[in-house]
């Protein structure tokens, strides 16, 4: 049996139990994660008033509040929980343990799943806007505004310094110059207009002159030339381009200049 499709047993004995899905701030989660398993981490208070929605608050225990993290931050002790019902979807809480740990079966690949309950309410944990919370947010904003890279003045010459990579602004500048140096493909009809205008002046051209006239990439220009021009392979106009007969509209072919007769050996 493949590892993607393992056999599992599902225990549904607690499927009818309703559970809460609670979202807590990260600083509270960090405290709870570091707390020993035997201490109380907080108390939940539910205040019900007739005709009103229940008010739910969370109070962190003193054992959690005295725990200091690496940054020695003070966190709010009292937090309120906004309650909302789960509608339009079915959510559940599941746990799993190896089947060999619950029975005499010693096949570790087979797991047993437990449905711990069905989520009936969601609770978002929000701190009260007191002095402690405002100070915590102020420190968080200041920390986020500190640049990750800072200028440091050296009091001695660094002998073994070697740059590991080029600077970002140098790379961007080089890419920009490279892009500007490349000829961009123009509209085909516009290129054809430039070509026909040029061949009205002279009957033969080499590719270098046509590149200067049209300012187009050589490969793209040759694609267009192959459609409307013939490439001469024999003297006296070897390696020169001229319009195909169906595109010629000279008034007097004998009066058409035959200049620009450089060798087109490129």
C-alpha cells in the first residue's frame, strides 16, 4: 500500500461535541508555547446579560505574565473575544495517534483518527486599547521602520573585503542601458513604407544601409525583405537587395540610380 493512501480508523464518538475556534495574537501564542504544561495560562470569563450578546474576556495568568521573552516586552493581560457563529460550512477538529499505541497491533503505518468535535463558534481575541497595548504597538511600528541595512563607519582599513555580488543599482543601470541599446521591432507596415520610399531613390541596397534607414533588427528586417525583395547572388549587383517585379513602380527604370553598391557580405 502506498504512503499516500494509508489505512486509517476514524473515531466519531465525540462528533456531536461543539468546540470553539479561537484566534489569539502572536505575542500571547508565544507566551503559551513557552509555558510549562503544569501551570494555568489564563481564565475565560463569560458574562451573559438578558437580551444581549454574551461578553467573553480572557485574562492571562500571573505565571504567564511574569515570563519574559528575549525582548522583555510587556503584553496586555486582559483581552476580549469577538464571537461569531459558523454558518455555511462544516469545520471539525481532528487528532491522530499511531494505531500501535492504542492496541496490540504493531503496524506503525496505520493510524487512528479522532474527531474531537465540530466547530460551532469562532472567537477573535482582541486586546483592550490601554497604555500597555499602545506601547506594544508603538514598539512594533518602530521595529518595522528600522531598515535592515544600515551604514556603518569603519575605524580601520578592511584588508580582506571582497564583494560577493554586484550592487542592485548597478545591475538595474546595466540592464537599462542594454535594453536601450537594442533595436525594437517597429510596425511592419511602417517598415514597408520606409523600404518602398528608399527603393524609389535607388534600385539596389545592401543590408547595412537598409538597417540604418529603417533602424530595425537585422533578423526582423530580412524577414520583411524576403517578402517584397529579391536577393542578388550574381554580379554586377551581388549581395544586394532589390524589389520584386510586382512591387516596382518606377516611372523610368533607366533613370533609377544604382548607387549604394557596397558589398553586402555580412
